[in-house]
C-alpha cells in the first residue's frame, strides 16, 4: 500500500503541529491547513485518504467542509475534531451527516484517533459510513 | 383628683395631680386649724404649713409643667409692654398738644386716647413678634426646624443618610446634648441603635417586650426618661446612662412601632414641655414615614441586585458553549502533546534520538503546555470575576476601551461560533469615565449579547466609542432584525422579552438601564425593523489628564 495521505485542518496551530508530527512519525504523508478554504485546496490537490477537520473554523467551518467532501469526494473519510465535551450530542449529529469518526478535545485520546484513522484506511472506500 | 391619680396612664399627669392633691390636702387642712381659734384652741404651726400649698403648686408648675408657664410669662411681658406704651403716650402727647398747639387739656386727653387706641393693634402684634423672637427663640426655631426637617428628610432615600441627618439636625436645632435612633430589626426582633449623636460607639438594643417599648407601642405617647418616671431601673439606667436620653418618642407606622427616637438633655437644662411635643410629635410621624420609605427602597435595591445576579447567571448559562470551547481547546492541545510523546516512546519512535533532541522535544512540550494552561486560566478568571455578585459598587475612573475588550473576550467566542463578526471602532485617546468597572462590564456584556441574539447569522456587530461634547459615547450596532416601534417603548420594562422561552428572563435591559443611570450615564436606542438596532450609552468624560489641567 502506498504511503497513506492525510489533510488536517485546525486553526489551533499547536494542535495541528502535534497531528503533523504524530502521524508523520507513523508513516503518513500529512498536509496541514489553518483555515477551511486552504484546507479544501489541499484536499483538491492531494486527494488524501483521510481528512481531519476542526468543526469550528474561521470562514468556512467543519460542517461545510464535510458537506463539500461528501458531495465531491465521497471516498475520502472525514474525521471531525471538536472541543465541546457535550456528551455526544455533536458527535451523533456529525456521524449522521456522514463523518467517519469524531475526535473531541480534550476527552478523546490520540491513540483512539490513530485507531480511527487506521480503520478508515482499512475500510473499502465505497462502503457507507458507519454510525 | 384621687380618681385621676388612680386611673391615669400618663406619668406626667399623675405626678402633676398627685403633687397638687397632696399640697392642697396638707395646705388646706393646716389652714383649717386657724378656725380652731373660735373654739379657743391654739394651733401655732398652722400658718407656716399653709404655704406648703403654694410651694407644691409652684413645684408642679416648674418641674412637671402643671401650667404652661411660658405662656404666662409671655402674656405678662406683652401686657406690660402695652400698658407701658399707653401710659407713656398718655403722659407725653396731651402735654405737648397743650404746650405747642394750645389745645385744651380735655381735648388733648381725648386725642391722646384716640392715638393709643388706633395704634394698639399694631403695637401688640409687634410685641408678640419681639417676645417670640428674642425671649422665646426656641419656639421660633422650632417652626423652622419642622420645615427644614421635613424638607431634608423627605428627600433622603438612603436610609443611613436619613438617620444621620435626623440625629444631627435634631441635636443642633433643638440644642441637645445628643440624640439617638433605635430601629426595629426584623431578624433579631429587637430595637437596635442605628444612629446617634453624642453617644457614639455604644451598643444598645431593646427587646420587643421591654417595658419602655410596650408602653410606647401601646400608648403612642412620648415617655420622659429624666428619672421622674418610675420605669424599671434597667431601662432608666440603660437609656439615661448610655444614651443620656431624656425623652423617648415612638415612631409608628399604623400600629407598628418601627423605632424609637431618643432625645438627650437640652443644653439649656429645661425639661421637655408641651410646646416641644407640639413640634416633635408631628416630626416623629414624618420621620416614621420617611424611615419606612427608605427601608422599602433599600429592600427594593436588594431585590434588584438579586435579580441582576440571577440574570447574569442565566447569561453565563447561554455562554457556556463558547467558554467551554475556549477551555477545551487548550486542554486538548496539552493532552495531545503529552500523549504524542508517550505514544512515540511506546512505539519505539524515540529510539536512537540524541539526548539533545529528546531534551528539546520535552522542553517544547512543557512550553506549549504552560502557555495553554495560562490561556485556560485567563478564561476561568474572567468568568468567575463576571459571575461574582457586585456587593458594593465603587465608582472609579475606567477606560471604556479596556472594558469593551474584557467583555469581547467573554462573548467573542460565542459570537464567532455563531458566525457573527465583531468590529471594534474606538476613537484613539478616548477619555476615561467614572463608573463601577464590573457594572460597566455587565452593561456592555448585556448589550453585545442582545445584539448577537438579534442577528440571524451571518451578521456583524459594531462596537464604537467616541467623545461628543464632554461625553463618552458608546454605540453597539447590530445587523439584526430590529425592534418595532411598539416594542421600543417596552424594552426597558421588567420581564418584557421577545426572546423565545429559556433565552432571556426579560430583566436584561431593565437592569441595564438602572445600572447605567446609577453610574450617571444615559442609555438610548434607535432601531429600524429588518435593518438593525443601535444602543447608545453616554457617560460624562473625566476631565482632561492632570498635565493638561495644570497647563490651563
């Protein structure tokens, strides 16, 4: 299998840097963006296998990016990052909208994120997203 | 007389009557002994004892206000003046008329009498004025006192100020050694010393069942405390020693005794008499009403403060999403960095790294963690400062710009989440204003939050501040739905709201306006339905900086 490709979009610079080095250290080709618009450009350009996107972004937000990807690149798995800690309400909504998984700061663990990314890569791109 | 002594409740009357009674009895019975002479019985001690009657009456007049001696003295003086005037006129006028005009004595006498009769009324009036003014100045002052007191006291809504003014005005105008006020404390159910002049630092409290209190409550009558009334030693001792009081006046509102006004000894050493009470009794009535008003006002202010606090907490509830996000984000970063390091170590990714590299990586994690911890701490601090109830508002010079920034930190995240842009336009070098900092924050906070709630995202809120003719003007403009003309009239009413249930208690603008006005500011609003609303605040600007002032 070729080197898996990932695009991470989050306006929290320190978080984006952590994702970059963490997945970079594990054999991924990681491209990071701090805004939704530049994130979409990276997606169009690199055609990643998986996208990590923060829900709350200046300009275009995670919801809109999720919609765009579902529409134009349904094969790309989207993992939405939030910082709500709201007991799963947001997660259920996002999964219903077609997100592959949900990472909630600071509740979720990086290990779980790594697992989710692995699962995303292992799943055939044509299959329906799992709740 | 004996019956009066037996039945009366008024200690003053009881004393007066019993002195007269015993004086009369002893005086007359010894006088009667003179008649024994008819029967050739000698009663040599009788005559001196007769004088006891006069002495007793005199004692009752002077000490217990049996008769209004002042009226007697006054009338005597006026009468003497009038007689003197008439005699003088009659002695001089006819003589001159005879001497210079050759008018016959009899005619001159009649002319003189006519002049006396014509000017009699005028002279009498001026004599009354003169005696009132110079010899009975107290009475004259009293009229002034009642007027001055009513004017001053009725205007005071601040209870503490009202009480202070009362004891000070009374002490000074009636020329007393001191005066004190006890007010009923509903929690302790006692009458507590709340203001005093001349007995500072004393702790006095009277129980509800204390004899003085029950007496005042039931009779509505004043009580003399100058040691001539047989109240239990405890009351007499406490009042006269601690507060040096001579007269206790009840403060009644309907049947409730809300307080006791205690007056000290007069500087002139005179006892309190009927004419004192003529003024002091209505004064006590006025005072009782004024005190009740001030107490109600104080309670209302407290209720309002509590409502404001509730509103604030409700607001924080609606804010929690934004604030939660602002705290979760830094925590998420710290957690991710730490986990990444540990997972790298577990997965063998760190093997072969130089200690220099490892040190640099861990140091970097620490730096990031510290920065993010500070970020989260700042938010919690601002939040808890904002949530704290404002106990004693203190006016200080504040920078509007700084307060706007503080508020935008709290609401900004929420607005950003909702796709509402906030544009700040502050005139450079904006003068400071005088206000309570946290109350000002509360006002700005409410207005910005309302603006946000009026907007159907996306939209914009402008926060502008500039000077305009000695005022600092703040405008908060939104691109929201606007307020209809009909609703514009009602927006400051308590509990008026157009927000859906759960979004607002309706107290927001009601409280905002009160706070603005309490900080000597003004609030205004303009709105166009469908375009948006502008709320404006105006506060007097603090006069130019000290250097500029000095240069003038």
